[in-house]
């Protein structure tokens, strides 16, 4: 399982140390600690599990997460709204954040990469099989299914906007992969087009044929 370090925002595979810290009428409480393999800073989380109330998890150190603003090249209102809302609720509700980022991922796969399947799981597989994406982005997109454990939680695949339990670090990883996919599908093509147009303007001024 991967997660995004809330200190340095680099993805890594955490090795959690768990310590039981007691129980109350609803939950049995554990404290989880790991150290980022990149920046070596500590991440501390609290987990509560109860037979009748389910499970709650929250990162308590550091408080808050560093996220980037989307570039101006992202001109799809739905993508912008899903992404911004996912970032906004990340700290208070990782479940809601993950649902919003999954919805944004599915929207991009359908609208920008023209996948035709009916579930996020199948759509991810279709775009991987198409070999349209760079291998690192395809592998990270595939890791969303592994981190989210779609097999155990099919609503994450078939009803992407549904609020369901998430693994610790899953919401952050979804956002990291979403940012990479946005960079590939919106930012790179727009900036490449702008460079071509600039070069064509110079070629035209010089009386030379333009690039096709």
C-alpha cells in the first residue's frame, strides 16, 4: 500500500508500528506511527475500531496536508470542482475526499481518454491495456485499485462517488495520481500546443513553412 507523505508530498510505502492505547464504550483505540522514507519525518495516526460502530482513522501529526493549485490549463469545470473539493475535505473526511477524487479520475478517463467501460476498475484496466499512458502513470493508476482494494469494496469501482471506508493514506494517494493524470491530459498538451504556435509565428515572420 502506498501513501503520500503529508510533510514532503512524496509517495512511499509506510511501515506502520501499532500500539494499543485503550478502549471506551464505542472503540478500541490504537496509535499508529511510521516514518517517511524520503524526508524521514514522523506520521502519527489514531485508529478506533468497534463491533457496532465500524472504524475511524485520522492522521493527527502533521496537522493538514500540502496540496497544489491546478494550473490554468485545466479548463474542465467538473475536474476543477472535484479536485478542489477533494482537497478541501481531505483532513476532515478522507472517505469523502477519496470518493471525489475517484469521481474526477473516472471523468478524465471517459472525457479525455475515451474509455468505454462501466466501472472505474474496468476503465483503469482499459486505459492500461491501451498503452496510451507513460508506464509510470499507468502503474500508479493501477495502484489505486490495489490501495483501494476494489475487490473487497466494489462500490469504489461501480459507484465512484459513494462514501465508503478507505485505507489509511488512500485518499492522499488518489489525489497524487489524479494530479499526475491531470498534468498528462490537460497541462502537457496545452503547453505543447502553445510552443508550436509560438514557433509557427516565428517561422511565418521569417517566410518559412509552418510546422504541421
